[in-house]
C-alpha cells in the first residue's frame, strides 16, 4: 500500500488481459511521472487491437475510461479508480 490511504500501486503493461476476457489498455502522457492524471486506462473487448494513441479508441469500443497518476510504470489504482473502470483487483491478477 502506498502512503495514500486506499491507493495501491500496480505495475501495468500497455495491455493487460482481464480474467473475464476483456483488456485493460494503459497510455502514458509524454510527461510520464509528473502530474495527477498522466495515465489513461481504458477497458475494451478482448479482441480489440490497441492503437498508438488513446484518442484513437472510439467511444463505442470502450467499456470504461479513467485517468490516474503513475510513476515509472507503477499506476495508482485506488478503489474508486478500479470501481469506475468496472473491474476488480482479482480480474487484474492481483491478490
């Protein structure tokens, strides 16, 4: 757990397969490591191909989108971020 209550840092790849067959796509801003919302997380169907930029993911292909902070690949996954994405820690393979 991080110093912030209810925030857990998770190491994510550009694409993370969820246990229900969907994918979690992660996009980092050019200012990676700075700011409070430099990481965009998007939940999509499992057969969706990840485009180079998050803006290229059409609204109809998204189940959910959330912005959060990240530092060196560790993404701050608070309970509220996970809930707004409509996923669980278990679907990410977390314990």
